[in-house]
C-alpha cells in the first residue's frame, strides 16, 4: 500500500517523469536495414554546449536498424547517426506522446558523404 501511495505522489508532483516522450524508428541504407550496433545520439538543438554536454540520450540499433530513446521535454532535437566513419544528422521534434522517425541513409556521390533523410 505504501508503494502505491508513493507512486501516486510522484505522478502528481513530478508529471514530467511520467510524461517523458519516446522517440523511436528505424534506419535503412537503400532497401536494407543498417544492422546491429550503430550508435544513434539525440542532441539538444541550438545548443552552445559541446556535443558531449548536449547529448540527451544515445543508443545502438538492433539487428533491424531500430532505435528507441527517451526525452524529458518536448522540443526540437538533432538526431546523429555514427555510420561508416561519418555522422549524418537530421532535425527531429519530440512530443508528449511517442514519435516514430524512420530514416534512409543516402550516399551523396558529389560530396562522398552520407545524408540522413526522413522516409
């Protein structure tokens, strides 16, 4: 009974802990998933802090190229993927409810770099 009371009090006084947003999705290169173990980071957008200080969450993809991260506040973020010695980025938004972002990595032959595009 005491545990339930404490849980109810946490929900009432700290709703941001309960309402943290979830950002999830998958990443492909062409028609194939990028595979397991690719690092994906979520950074604060418009941050004057160093990239390490602005990291909100990070994870690694599963064998289907899927990722899932948690955010405490709604707003604009930058998703960064560490793929084949490169770090393409894309701007994303978090909301109170879960948001799905599926991406495709496109190789730009002119610049010899990868571009992260929303599917």
